[in-house]
C-alpha cells in the first residue's frame, strides 16, 4: 500500500515506544480544515510524505526523531510549522492565517 | 512527442468535459476519494483490484485488460485523460500501463486531483455509466517495462534511477514515512543507482516542473543521456512518475520502468545491495 492511510482515529496498534508519530489538525478561522494537503519535509527541506486531512482536519505521519517541517496547502491558504520530534506522540497544530 | 501531447492543464480538462472521444479516468489507490467526488463523467480504475492480477504478482493479462476497458466504456480510439491523488503517482502508473498495452492517445492532467482541488474546481458524486465497448489491448510492449534479470545486468552499465526518498535509498527505511515499514527483506538500493526522488520533478501543487528545470535536475544528478535508463521505486508507481518525465516530457528514448522495484529486488537472493547516500 502506498497511499496514505485514513487520517484521524485512534492510536490503537501503534507502538509509541518505537514509533515517532507526528500528528495534529489544520485549523482556519476557528474550524478544522478537511481535505487540506499536509506534507512532511525533512531537516534538509526534502519532501518525505504527504497526506490529506480527515473530515475533522486530522493528519498523521510515522517519522523518525529529528527536525521536521509541516506545510499545508488548501484553497483557504497555506500554513507551515517546524518541530523537533521524539519517539512517541508529537502533536501540533497548523493554523491558516 | 512533446509536453502538450501528453499533459493537459486543469483548464483544458474542464473545457473538454463531456466531449465525445475523450474519457476521463481517475486512478487511485484510495477509491473512496473517487466515490466522494470526481471530475464529472470520469470513470474509476482501482490500481490494485483492476490493474493487478488477483493471484500472481503481475499485470492483468491482455484479455483481462481488454475486458476491463470494454466494461468501463473505453474504446481504442478514445483519448484517455488520466488523473489521480498522490501527486498523480497512480495516474502515471496507469499511463505507463496503458502504453504497455499499446493505447494510442493517453494524457495526464497536470497536477492531478490535488491541483483540481486546490483550484476549487467542481467535483461530482454522481455515478458514471458508459456503454460497454469492445476494447482490444495490444501485445505488451516490453521496451518500456524492465524485469529483474535485466536490472541486475544493468548495474554499472545502464542508468539506474532510484526515485524513492533519501532515507529509503540510504537503507534507513523500506517504505515511505507515512506508512508502516513493510515490503522487502533488505533495505538499501541497487549498486550504481542515482537517487533522484520523484518529488524533485513536481511542484508543490502536484504539477510537473518545466522542461528546463527537469533537464537540469537529471543532468545534475549524473544521468548519462547516452545510456539506456531504468527507473524504480518500491512498487513501481513513483517510478512511473519519473518514467513519464524522462520518456514523455524530456524525450529520452530508452527508458524502462521496473515495477518489481525494491519489494522484489530487496528480496532477491544473492544480488548486491548498496547502502548510504
């Protein structure tokens, strides 16, 4: 399977002692944004993966410890955030101005 | 062959909706995307259930592809306009697949579903029915599809282009980062392959970069234009995207897609594997 799994939902079955999960929501004007394209860029700004947000605006990546950048594209606009991820759950929010 | 023969803009697509002789085809792995909304009149192909044999790891055979397209209402002389999610990965795979079976006029919508959505263009959830046809697929074209023995023989002699992400190429991962790590027995890459991630050929909205940018990208990576080229990834869909760039946009003559890709090569007994950047 090469497409993105369905976004959102629980973390049952995900081993947070080994996986580095980066997840969160895209927001705009007080509401979550469905159908936004969120991409994960590595520390050299290289494209790593891309998913489409769920109806509740959720996205999730399985990454590795380190520095990452999240960037979202949607008809409403763009948002970007950098973060340092560790093993376990790393939650963040992307707010479209 | 030039860019305008094989690639259409979203504007062109929208202007040609419903035109006789043109069939829009959405190709996704996630077929729920199509069901929630698709370009008006477009039919759906599921890359796995429609395009892969149910038992052996291979294409559906010539008869199977003929039956599939007949049922979808596609004729041999139709212009097939493909688009899909994942930056057109599976649409590019289908493009290559249609070419293997000799379909004449095939095009991709530049940017695929992503560009269409980012432009807020209309989508329809209406069911699409087309009258059945009698499609006749051609003999599979072996000049654009590579198999494992040829790939092993290509080490050090032909261009091998690994289009996966740098971490997959280096052997740190065996699958893209948004997926469970699965697939091959061993991680790494085919010795002498150059790593040009597919994503470098695309803009953020999923459209292809300009011919000038693309030519520079592969020249800078050390691709020898005088040699034959084999592109591979993990299962052959991202490398279809690069195959499309090299052969259809840049006009390189002998370019093959190795759809066995890393899930096959990385599980072969006795072949050399390289690691690191």
